[in-house]
């Protein structure tokens, strides 16, 4: 799914919102996640997952075409770890019935 499909699906599920407003909301959320990661913060969305930044040290790389050794600078890369609820939903038996969200909340 690409961002425009996500915006369209959210707009379909929320007919009281204009598609341009949904697009602004999605962009604002993604921009905030990127800004937090740029500051070095961790972004956790309960039930979905956590975004963080991992730092890779400088190293000696190799040009695959010539075999020549080249220096590779240190860099920061985004990292995503899925949340427990997402992993459980992805690995659930497809024939099992969907759990009732209200009973899960009252059991906690």
C-alpha cells in the first residue's frame, strides 16, 4: 500500500472528512515521526510498533566492480520493530474468529 492508497482508504472509512484533510493529517503524522527520528527520539505506537534510529560506524567497504577498498562514512539508519499486537495478528490462524476488542480491554 502506498501513501495515496492509505489516504483514500481512511477517507472512505470516514466520509465526514474531506480527502485533502485526511491527506494533511497523514502527512502531519509522518512528518512528526521523521522529525522525532531526526532529533534522535524513539517513536512508539502501541500495538503497531516502534521507530528508532540505529547508528552504523564508519568502516572499510569494497567496490564490487574493481575490488578496491573504499571508506564508508558512519551513518544513521531508521529501524522499525513491530509491536506485540501486530505480530500476533500477522501470525494468527486465518480461520480463527476475530477477537472482541471490548472483552480484551476489560480483561486487562
